[in-house]
């Protein structure tokens, strides 16, 4: 697959669900380079999932813009694909049919669909299950089908809204490793929304912590570790402890009254995690 990453640029993003509702987050600025894996961490209610939905074009911001390689995001696109907590597969279809459904809607030829579905299934190690019914698969395998369905579209950006949270620990760790590995191999961007500190350390190149009401980005931390990353590695454990401490500190963040209209630049803090072990 000829896939490349994308330059993500978020400027002055503000959101509220209605004119009478509270501001979800206020004047968020964020950038990511092509091929970056970015984790957005925060407690429930800080606006991280809403931010992801706006990046995906599923919601419109109240103010501000999202650009991918200079293209304004105004709606969904096959260039950026989102995975949700549930795989949302078609239970009456086989694995290969589920993976290729987007291509069929796009009126690709049968030969092209067959080739691209086979390649996507190899990437997620499900090539032996192509003709299986999705209802016969485990939860982890179903999420791999959803991942293959996303990758078959050859996106530049893969958005993950806590898609592994309902899985057992072993399956979750396996998928975290494999998704990062695939993204790095293909050179695509990842944006991961999570409240799981381990997930951020294992999958991201940079962790962004959101906190407050309205939500603000209060910390940005580089996660500079070699691959493959193993949970029991002392360097990984040291980074996990540092990120947890930062996350707990962010939980006490209280935006100043002036921040509600002036943006989040003064509240942001960037620090490197590459030399703490």
C-alpha cells in the first residue's frame, strides 16, 4: 500500500454543543508531523473524544479549524479513518466482505477489492479467517477486522477512540503493539484518545494531556522510546511513572478566567521524557 502520513494542524478550536451549553474546550492549538503517533489523555468530560470527532469531520467546531496537509476538514473522508470502541461489523457478512465494504461503496473493481482486502488481512494477521463469519471471532479478532477495514482505504491518518478498552489485558497489549507497528511500517499518522497511561506510553511518540472545564491542553510530553516497547521494560515503567505523575498533576488544573477567552497557550507545558532513566 502506498500510504504516507499527513501534517495535522489544529488552530483556535472551540466547541460547544449548543448556544446554551457550556464550552467543551476552548481555543485548542495542536500540531503533528507526518507519521507521528499522538496520544490525547484526559479524564472523562475534558473534551478529548469530542476533539477527535472534530478532527474526523464527524462534528463541526464552534470556532477554529483543522487542516490536514493544508486541506480544511469539513466532513468525513477516506483520507482519515476512525476506529471506535465497538468494531461495528456487519454480522451477516464474512470477514473479507466486512473489510471490503468501503471499497464496494466506492465502486472499486472486484479484482482491486480482492487484492486490497487480502493485503489488509495480511497486515492484521487474519488472512486465514477471510471466509469466516465475524460472529465466530473473538473480540480481539473483531477489532482486527475493524482495523483491516480502516487500513484497506489507505488512509493518511488513523483516529482511535479507545478501541481496545473493552478487551482483556493480553489482547489489548497485542493490538497496541501491532497497531503502532503497522502505522510505523506504512508511515501513517495515529491520533489516540485514551485514559490509559500504559497505552499512551506503548503507542505514542507524544502525549498530550487535556484537563479542566472547559478543556485545555495543559501538558505535552515527548515519549522517546525505541521499538518494540515492552510493558515490563524498566525504561517503559519509568516513563509510565513520570506520565502518571504528570496526569495526576493535570487533574488539579483549574483554568483561569482569562483562559476561557484567551486560549490555552499559557497553560501548555512541553517537556521531554527521553532522558529520565
